[in-house]
C-alpha cells in the first residue's frame, strides 16, 4: 500500500467539525475527525487524481462546505518517446 498524508492547519476550533475526502469527485473517506490523517491507496493507484476536502458540523450532516483543493497529480509513469536499437555482436 501507499498513500497520501493530509495535514489541516488552522487557528479555528475544530470541535464538532468533521471532514470528507473526495478523489476525482468520489467521496472516499467520511467522518474524518482528525486534522492529520492518511489516505491509503492501492499499489496500482494510477492515472490523474484530484483530491478535495470538505467539512461539516457533526450535529448537522446536511450542510457540507464547498470543496477545498488539496492536490492534482498524475500517478502514472510518464509516456516516453524513444527509439531503441540493437545489434548482435
């Protein structure tokens, strides 16, 4: 497994605040109650991924904040354009 560490730094009081994590518009983690957490991914975690975070008060699940951008990364090996030549000796 591999993963991404997310650290939220704020001066605001996070009592009763929880977070949701989205990966390419899909909610992948819910009810995160820590400002420092790990998002574990499969070893085959490839392609373009956009991670976003939202928050809400624990006593009002119906009101979720807008999304906050964390990261947009291409987790795929780069496409290389090269020529290989060989010969026998």
